[in-house]
C-alpha cells in the first residue's frame, strides 16, 4: 500500500510547518499513549481501545476459526446482520467487497426500518437456513432491537421454538440489555465488544470480525494486513506515516475552509465510502465544526467543484482505473488537494480502515475537538422516541399541514422556511417552490438528500440524477443518505457541524407495512417517526430543510421530483 499527496502550495506549506511541530512536540506519542491532552483533555482516553484491538484480535484467532467452522458445519446458507451504523457499515463493506465464500453463508445487511426493505431482506433468504447476527453495542438501540424481535419470530415459525435460539448470534458490549436477551433466548453464541471502542472505530473489533468469520473470510490474513497498518502508523518519521500524514492534511484543510472530503474508489471497493462517511462525520461534525464526507458523487471536470473540496482516491491497482486516474489527475492539476492510496489486493481494506481511524483521530486534534463523542446523535433518537411513545398511546402520529400539494406530492416546512418560499415563489407550483428553496444554496454550502424510503438501486439512480444536477449547477458538494441509516452516520455532522447544509428530506406512503412483535407500532410507523424526528431536530438547529412527501407510488413520485428539480435549476 502506498500513499501519494498532491497539494496546493498554501496547504503544503501549512503541512510542512505542522509536521515539524508534531515531530518536535512528539505528539504522535501522545496518541499512542492515549493522552487526552492531544484533543480537549475531556474523556478521549476512555475511547482509544481501538488502538490495540488488532493485536488483541490476533491473539484470539482460535475463537474466530471455531465460529467459521461452526456455521459452516451447521449448514447455514445465509447470514442476516441486524444492526445500524458502526455495527452494520463494516459488515456491509465485507459483503459487497468480498462476496460469498464457498461453503459459507452469504452475508446480508438489514439496517433499515423501511417495511418494504425489511420484507425484501426476508424474501432474499431461506429463514430455515439462516443465522442472524444481532449487532448492537449498547443493546438499547431501537432498530436492532425491533429487527431482532421481527426475525426471531419469523425464524421461530420456520424452525420451531426449540431451535430458534440456535439461529442467532449476538455481538454486544458486556452487561448490555442485548446480552440479557441473548442469554434468555438461548442464542448460539455471544461475542463481546470493547466498551472502550466507539461504534465508528469498531470495524476491527468483534463488530467487524465476527461477521467476517461467519462469512468465511480469511480472518488471519484480514488482521495481518491491519497489523501492517498499525506498524506503519507508529512511524515517528511522520512524512512516512500514512495515518499521521492524512490526518494532518484533513485537519489543516478543514481549518482553511476546505471541509468537503470527497471519496473516489475503484469500482470493486465502492462501498468503502459508506464506512468512511460515518467515521468522518460522527468524529468531526460537532460544535459548529466538521468535515463533511461526500460519497458516490460521480467524478467530474475541475470547474464543477468549489474551492472547499479535498479529494481522497482509494485505488485498487489491478482494476481498470485509466479513466478515473485521468480525471483525478485533472483535479490535482487544477489545484485541488488530492490524496491517493494504492492497494494491490482487496485484503488491504482493513489496513486502509485502520489508517483512516488514525487519520481522523489526528484531524480532530488539529481541529481542536473531541474526536470520540457524538453529542448530536441522540437528539433525533429522543424525538423519535417521543413520537413512537405518543403513537402507542393514541394510535396515530402527529399530522402537519403541507405548504403545497400537487397531485400526490406534498411539501412541508417550518414557519420560517415556509414564509421564505411562499414570499419569493412566483407561482404555487412544485418547480417554483423548489427553485426558491434551491436558491438558498450558496458558495461553501452543501446539498443533502435525506431519503426515508426503501434503499434500492432504482431509487438511488433517480436521486443521483438531480443530485448531480445540483452539483453541476451550483458548484457545491452534494450528499445522499437513506434513512434511518444515515442518522447513525452523517446525521451527527448535519446537526452538529457548521450550518452549511441545505436538506431535502424525502418520505412516502407504505404500499405494505410490517408488524413488529410485541409492539403497538409497525415498521412503517417507526420510519415515519424517525423522519419526523430528524426533520424536527434539523429545524430546531435552524437548518434549511424542506420535506417532500411522494405519496403512494414512490418511484413515480421520485421521477416527478427529478423533473421538477431539473426545471427549477434550468
């Protein structure tokens, strides 16, 4: 693995100065000594268990080998990973990068409360041949708990009450509610997390390695590559230390208002960006500061981008990269900061993960923040809990009056945003209202689409069309997140970072709904409450936000929305 940097002169000069300061002050040693004074002297030292997790996992290889052999000999054909955020994003990278291993279960990720998505996950597997991994650090997170309740009941119907527990594995912190549930329900196995590792830094802990073992990946090789990165990031020659070099660049770029970090990858490793999003957004987006991660934007010519970008390119050398290489070179030649990682094999992905963990920790130090807390993630959870509790009592969610209704499509906004749109709109049309809303996007802003609908390729493709149109027209960074998963990822930056986001939330009716065992609400009610809670918090934080409700036919509604945005930006 190699790292290459191409930086504009001002950023390079700042980097050179900071490298000298970090070397003379021996700040790298503070990181490895878990010294909280490297950040804000708060509780950072409590959250650095990930620094030595690779060596601890290597000492426990026998446990992972036994797990792999157990699921293989049991004849499981499918594995469902039920989790959110740090519990699901690394396993998703594993599933989409490594594929199914011969003789082992195929790994499927369930990290949504959208009823259509839950039903699709169930339909994709044979429950009688499925092992479910319930992954939750705290054991009290809403989504893994209700997903566990649902799939436990469905698998019980398929295999019987005596066998259902043997189809479940828990990954959770010691003493959690999930540990209690797993023991009571006779789970096949319980693996423990490290309470000193936050979710977004947990990829190389049991939250990533247990799913890897279940899926039959070469865990010794996986951890061996990670160990190479551990050694490389201890190098006191910081110019040769990939984690330190990257972290200083990111922190310094942020401080110079280049705070939109955009990922490009070779196509074989495309999902790495989804994991990086959470690591960066939750770690840096707080107290009005933040590095906003931009994933799955198609690469464009230099003039399409503002001056607030930093580009990170993770390049698999065996891939056909010629076209993308040329496009990235054009960005660097135009003066944009570019950091490139070359890897020769997909098994180097865990090394990349560890390097980025080090880098983000160091970037937080340069930014002057506590890299390891997430003070704004809980806000949307609290709002959601209020709404689901109210639904349990009343049987309905609060209704709001749309500011515009056009066919099946309705627009919603708070009083301030509604007054702004109505006051400036020249006509009461979807195109005109969107035109006014999108006109609020200015230099240095970013545009984020927050889609609380089923995460399908077709839905993503449609949203990508108007997402890129916004980028190319406004020359701003654009983001796309599907709810509720982004709430456990980029949502921290959107609410706690700088007020530079313009948010288009998308919701829709549910053609079919799915009941949750032992609950008075359904998955459809939960995702609706999550969307409402998220919008409420954005509005409380004075963010510019507009909700578009698509009605019963979500696919048709998205096409209408795409056409309206296209006209609005014409």
